C-alpha cells in the first residue's frame, strides 16, 4: 500500500510538478487495487475476432431471419397497450393511496410514503416504456425492423 508521501513523490515525477504536493483529483490520491481480469485486459492488447460473418450468420436460427409484419405490429400494439396501462394506473394513484389509507388506517406519513412509492414506481416503468418506444422509432427510421 502506498503512503500519501510516496504517491505525491510519484505524481511529482510523473506530471513534472515543481512542488511536493500536486493538484491531482482526490480519487487519484488513494489508488484502489484493480481486479485481476481488468489488469489482464489492460496488459493484453485487444485483437478483434477472426470469425467470418458467414459463420455468425449461420449460427443464428433461420426462423429469426424471417421478417413478419403482422408479428412486428403485434409487438408494437402490445407495447403501446402496456404504455397506456401505465398511464391509466397513474391516473388513479391518488385514489389508490386514499383507499389504501382507509383500509390500513395509515396516517399522513403512511399516505405520503405510499404515494411517493407508487409515483416513483410509475415514473421508472413509464420511463422504461417510453425508452422502448424511442428504440422502436429509431429502428424504424434506420429501416432495421
């Protein structure tokens, strides 16, 4: 383990600083040890695989190369339906929270926590759904579907 003085001397030599303390970021003052896999990748240069594209193409099952407009439209419709279901759920979050507070006898703090939990869950899943919509639109624009 390096001491701070050893590291500043090393940093002075490496970066040509004229003083004993260098103006390096804090994360560089306390180096962490790397995993052996990372050191191995860093020490060995990357060489691209020598597998021809035809071999990769042959490894994919044939039914995955067939395009189906009906199946693609089904997936798009299913995705839009899930996105609409998330929206319908969001429209009723406050009603769900009020009803749950009555059932459980939750106070103001319980209602607030449940409301925050449900809204956060909605935001995360609706964000994922909208990201999927963006990916579909991007692939259509790229003519890859």
